[in-house]
C-alpha cells in the first residue's frame, strides 16, 4: 500500500465512479472479499485477515476529477478524513443505506447517495 500523501489545493469537477465506500480489511485496509468456499466469511487476500460477513468494516473511497492551475487530473481520497464530510464513519453510513426500509429500493438509494455526494463535493475547493 502506498504511503504517499499530498496536500492538494484544487476544485472538484466530478465524481469518477459510483464507489463511496468499500468493505475493508481491519489489518491493512485493502478490499476484503467473500470467501468462495464459505459465503458467511470474508477474507483479505493481501494479508490473510478473515472475519464473518456481518463483522466487516467499511472505509470511504472517493475518486474525484479535479482541476488545479488549469490542469485536470484524478484524485482518490481514502479513509476517515472523509468522516467530517459525511458526519458518520463509513461502516455506519453503509448500514444506514443498506438497512433502510421504505418505498425506494436499493438501486434508488444508491442513486440518491451518489446525487447527495455529487451535490456536496462538485464545485468545492479543497
């Protein structure tokens, strides 16, 4: 995992994809996947960490297209530095989105989440 960090002064133009959070390994923060042999467990194929599906943590991941000094480039922001923008940890937001009951289905909830994220970030300077 790259430990590169940079302070970037830029304006957000758009979101590059629909991923806002992902299931992550508690050990190395890599994406964690459902085990093929046992669907009730998840495993990190990078470090070997394993847990039950209901114990998986989530981590923020925002991939943005930004502009700075007339140049356009991509920036991906990971982790808890995004908690203040969402007002909740990624695992909490994921549970809220997944467990909402009501007149809208999962696809609509996902679309509404992306619209809210776009409305909050596009045009902002960081």
